[in-house]
């Protein structure tokens, strides 16, 4: 990532000597659609002494000095001085060392992009969206502090992430402190970060946390956290780019131009909605999301790597090699190094020895467990296992150990995996009809306008797959496994107490 500093009047068209003699050489023009987001015509600064254009209503005049970052997805990302202060804090710099897609790089070699890259992209989209809303005068009635805070909330929305991103959130609640958004407040309270944010408003850290956790009363809440927030738009585009797949294509320009602030006809509360003209782009986004979950996020080898990593951390916590609270604030590599050092120092203890000799080398050397069984999500629909299987827990661990023994595997050598994302195709936002009427779009869609959400369950169960992974190759009988999955939690507990084979 390269970045250059610009001063008002020093550069007219975002070029320097290193760009060559041709104006704009070496740059990728993002097109005229980007100009409104910064209030700058063709991304050109006015001559010294002229009045700088406003970024958005109620915003202070742009500073004379700013940074430009080259990004492979959005080309040029402009950072204001406060954003730079936020980025330069240790809390944000940590995101450079947390991969956006966790262990997916073991399957898609290009997927080494980070939460840092993604956060800059969401910040960029926030400024763009606010610029478009401001051009139409839609921000005139919004709290000026909210207008200023939204880009920084977008920038910081992932600041609480665990090493390797979302994987650890699938562990039991007694092995991790909570969802990454629940950890946001602790990071925002860091002195340097809190001090920077308070330049906008004295209560800025609390307001940003509320935006990130979808608890804000701001009309702009939906830009940061909602069924069509900027985070989703950005990660679909970025993840597809770095994985080298064609599935995450989203018409970002059309979507952002279709954003509008609408009053709920029932409550009168103003929130981010979408104009009817943007519905085809919205439907395309929802289908892209389904395709990315089916082909990338829930790819069988990605899930195998995730199961292996979860087992590593689970064993490390159980063996007291690391405490759950120590998982907070680490980077990907720092966690692996810490586990290695501590486990090596306690090799005489069985749990620590398994971490050092079995699980860590398996993750580092990509010794992924193999598929012993795959069942489509539809085969589990309505079965009792849908209640007790997600999230693991002691019952699932006992079942894994029992099946491993029956298949003559070492303890811990079998993994059950059934990922969930109930709101994968979720939709809950206002829509402005061409005739001026406002209606709420929900999971049932709107007949004749946007019908994809009406088949959301079918798509969800198509993307979702139940898998049994084993350290060495085995085969599991599908019929017998389904019989186990039909059992209630109490029924399974009783069955595990019975020595009769399950398979």
C-alpha cells in the first residue's frame, strides 16, 4: 500500500513526479460517479486561496493536508487527518495482521487481504454514500455529529475482531469472551483512540459503539450496521477480488445512488432506505452473497481448516495454555507464536503436548482433515440436530469423541461441522416506490419487485452443508448419521450413555 501527502495548491490533479509527465499517469480513474462523494470535480483541488468545497452538509471545510491511499479495489481512498490519527493507533494497526477470511488463504492463495484493507474500503464507501445523500439535501435534518462520526464508525467496525476473524466466534461462550462487536467498547476506550474521536463529539466513542452494534437512534445507522450496510457491499467485492472468483459482483454505484433517508410510515422514525430503482442491484447483491457463502466462505476445505483451527484453540483453552480473555487483541501470527511458546514450555502436560505436537503443526503445515461424509442442508431441515449442533458445546464434543472411537481414530480426530448464518439473505429496510409511497421490505420480499428473499430458505439450505471431517480417511454411513441427527439433545445424551454403536 502506498500513500502520499498532498497540500492545498501543491497538486492539482492527484499526481506527483513519480507518476510521469502525463497528467494523471499511473492512476486508475474511478469514473465520474466518485466525484460527488468528495465534492470534488474530477478529484482536482482548486488553486491556492480558493474556497474548498464541503465534503457534506454540516461538515467542516476540508483540511489543506490529507493522504491518498492506493487500493486495488477502489483505486484511490482519501483519508482525512482524523482518520489518519485513528489509523495510526495500535488498536487499528493490529488489523493489518488479521486476515479478512481467516484460514481461507489455505484454499484460495490470494485471500491474504486483511481487516485493515477492508476497513479502509468501508470508510471510503461511507464518505461516498454521505456525499451523495448530502448532494440531495437529505442530511440537512441529521445531527452534524452523526454525519461526521459515520465514516469513523465504518472505519472501526471490525476493530474488535479475534485472530483469523470470525472462526473463534463459533466456539462455546465459555471459551471466548463474546462476539467481536461486543468487544468494541474496550478498544474504543484506548486513550489515543478515544482522544482522537472526541474531537468530533465528547461522547463519540459511545456513539460509534452504538452505530457498530446497531443500537444507535441515528437515521444513518443503516449505513454502518443493517441488512444492506456498507460493510456487506465492501466485503463481497473485496473477497471475490482476492479469492479470484466471479461471484461477488455488486453494482455499488447503483446501490449507493439509490440510498435515501425515509420515514417509517408506522413509527415516523427516519432511517436509511432504498429507492425502487435500486432493487435489481439489491437483488443481485443478495444472490452474490449466497454465491460467496456457497463457493468460498463455506467451501469444504475452508470449513475443514476452520474446524482444525477451532480445535487448536479449544484444546489450548481447555489445557490452560491460554485464557479466553487473552484471545482478545492478538493478531493471527501472534496467537500461533504465543500458543507455540507456552505449549512447548509445558510439554510434560498432555493437553499442552497435543497443542505443540499435533494441532499447531497441522494448522501451520495445512494438514487438513478429510471429508468422511457430506449431507446437504435440506437433509437436516427440521431435524432436532439443528437446535443442538450449531455452536458445538459439550454434547457435540462428546458425540465427536464417540464417533472417533467407533472409527478407530485418535481422540479429537473427528470434527462435526454445520455452519449457520440465519440472516444470510435477511432483508429489513424501507423502500421508496416510484409513486412516492414508502413500504417495508422484509424476508418475504415484494411480489413483482424483489422476489429473491421469498426463496431465501431454499437458497440458505442449498449453501449450507453438514460435514464429518476425520484426520485420516474414513467413510461414515449417511443413513446412520441421519438417525443420530434426528435425536433431541436429551435423546442424544441418553444414546451416548449406551455402549451400543452409533454407526
